[in-house]
């Protein structure tokens, strides 16, 4: 059991500490006459995983090279016993096995360290954005629209099993969904207070069984009004992640993550790389680099086809990795037809076609961890983009034709200003910094296609 700041506790002060037993070794019992100071009679029911309360005092360690102090226990109380059916054991248990018991796996020391890391990171993000005069907000979980336009949404329904479902059964009188992003609502709020952010769950009904995808995950999203350049948005992401990376070099949480890692230097390199200048490459430049090595890819790189996961991995490795550290990579200015309708057109597009002022942020293992853009703040260009995507039938749509996007279009009618923002996969970036290659280990109760335990 970990005890905080032993050096601050006077040796004569009594100390009480509670926790879970992480190791238990039965030794030869001492007689009452020969039992050394600090040793209590063994309790047969104390075993791995049980909860105990210890009472004792700090003493200088007999082996100061290993630890400065040790707890001499005068009393041990068994608070919560376990038995032989306890599924966690003091031996290596695979992540796949631990995923079958999400209600227990946080008791594993490394998983507990990940919980503390998440808590520390949230505290740092909150402090950083508060100092930058951002307003934290809470956006709705149930929404009317799919801002990504991919259609991979969870529908909200109150229909009973075995009962036919009709339009009259909709609780809200029209289809509603679990949110895929808070962006559209943040855009509305940013026009009120200027700079807003949220850390909120998002839901995607993707049938992707990969190391990077979950059906429920957390996104850190922010929007800024009165910004003219995408550089401001990219700088904001750096300003948020850099303090988290720096903290890992000096905190107990960082030491815990290093202790558990079998690639300590690589992990330190990731932390250091986040504090450096990040690399940047345009989408068109990335495609040209990929086409120079077409033979190694399963999917041929094409300008109008987008980047596949294998392409993102190659770019993250080729551009961001050197012998000493790993830096994240911004890929900017994607083709308009590959991105959502609300993104602002670039002032200068490529020969291959029109691009938008947007970016994706890539790192090794997790590939894309963030995406952002300048938003189209002018009414007529926004309507033209919606018409191009066949979201509306004409450039002068009626309210009924705008449907669930009417309120979003309204934002461009009255007092609209240049603005931009981003969405960051919070679970992914934490996994990258912790050296955990599977995002399911970064979420306490992960949900993915076919699985929703607890």
C-alpha cells in the first residue's frame, strides 16, 4: 500500500493507513518472546486482494538503499476479506483477460496508475484553459444532428421490447441521437463568451474492432471566436498537451508509468517530443511522399481517396520520429470533399482540387488523435457547401428543408464571426503518453461493438 509523504510524518506519531493487499507472504511464525518489534501475529485470513487497516509508526529503514522508511505495524484489522474465488491473482494476467472484469481490473496497480494519470491530466487541462480565459461548458448528450455526417449514430428510443415502433413512439416527437461531437453546440456558445471548451463523452456506432476505436469515448473539444488563422487552433492544442507531458517527467504518476513500461526510453522520448516544436506537412505533400513508396501499402495513396490507417502510421513515423524523440505531426489542408461541410475553404487551393483550412494530428500507434479546422462563418458559402453535400435542395432553403440544422444556420445570420476549434480524442492521447497501445485499457468501462459489460 502506498503512503504519501512518509518524511513528513514524525517517527513518534501514530499512523493509520487503509488499502488493498497487493502482496502477501506467509513467514515462519515467531514466538511471543522472540517476535521482533513491528511484527504482528499472522492472520490466516489475510490474502491477496483483501482490504486491511494498519496502525503503526514510521521507522528508519534497515535497508536505506532500498527505502528510507518502513511502517512498523502494531495493529492489523481485516476490513474486507477475500477467498479463493477472487479472480485477480498475483501473477501476470493479460489485458484481454482483465477486460472481462472491468469492475475489478482497476485494482491492478498499473490500472490504478492509469486512473491517477487521467485525473492528473484533467486537472492540468482545466488549469491551463482557465488561465487562458476559456469557459468550461457542458454540452448535451442527446442531440438532433450528426455533425460528422457519417451516419454512424446511436438512436435514442423508449420503445418497449416486442412492441412495434412508430413515429408516435418517439419521446421527442422526432428522431434523436447520442452525440458524436459537441462541436456545433460549442460554436453557438463561443459566440456568447468567446472561448469555450468541454470534456464530454461521444458515441459512435462504428463496427471497428481495432486498438483505436470505442463506441463510447471522451473528447476534449474547444472553440474560439475572433480567430483568423488555423495556426491559433493548432497552437492551442500544443499549449494544452505540453504541460501534461512535462508533468510526467517529475510526478509520481510518471514514475509509476515508467516503472511498468518495458520501453522506458521510448516513453521518455514521447514526453520530451510533445514539449518540442511539432512537425507540419500538407495533405498534398503527404500524398506525394506516400506515392513515392506505393509498393509497401495495401491501399494505393490517391489525392481524392483520403489517408488510410497504414498511410497515417507511415507519415507519423517518417515525419515525426528520429533517434532521440517522437514529435506529433500536423497534416493540414485536406480536400474539401473529404471533410465535413462546415469547414472554411482555403485561401489558396491545390492544383488537384479545392482544400479546406483543417488539420489532423498524428502520432505513432494511435495515428489520428485530434482534428480541427476554421469554420465557415459566412451564410452563403455555408449554404453552398450544404447544397454540394445535398443537405439542402437549394441556396434558399425553407426552415423545413433545413430541418435539424436550422439552428446552426441561424448562427450565421446574426453576428457571426470568424472562429475555429478542434476535437481531441482524450483516451487516445492518454494512451499515447502512457505507452498503452490499446485504447480499451485507458477507459475504465470500455464499450465496443459486441461488448458493453457492467
